[in-house]
């Protein structure tokens, strides 16, 4: 079961703290529920701190299949060679059977379509 706690939802970004385990597949960032959202809203994955226990993979995936795959302990988005991941639609989180459990801090930037 995914546990997601929204820490920030301002005019520029959304930050969520998320925990879960194996065989997850659910919507994590629902654009319709974000502050200032319109029917044209788009977000990007800007920064993720993550810890994945087990040998599996945790995947963040936009509706258009743009994705970020995570294993082990690391972060995405603060390194000079890593650009924001821009996709369309909501963001799902998907884990495989080899993930014992995971925790992550996800920062998404509100790119366009917000009031």
C-alpha cells in the first residue's frame, strides 16, 4: 500500500513523501487535485531522493510513458547532467515483486497550465 504525504503544493512546486512496497501500481500525482490546476496543467519530475530495498525497481511514469527508474539509494535531479523529466498527464508509481520496500521524496515542478 502506498502512503503519500503532500508536504508542499505552492504556485511553483509539489513535494510529496512516499513509502510503499512490492507490486504497487497507482496514481501518485493527480494533476486535477493540485493547487491552481487547469485542464492544461503539466508538471515535471525535478528532484527525487530515494531508497529502494531489495533487488527490484521503482518506476515513476507519466501517462505518455516518460519515466524514471530507481534502484538502490540515490537521488535524481541535482546532478549537472540530469535534466527534469517532462511528460504529460498524471504520474503513476509502479514497483515490481523484488522491491521489499521503498521511500522517496519527490519534487515536481509546475511547468504550464496553473493559475
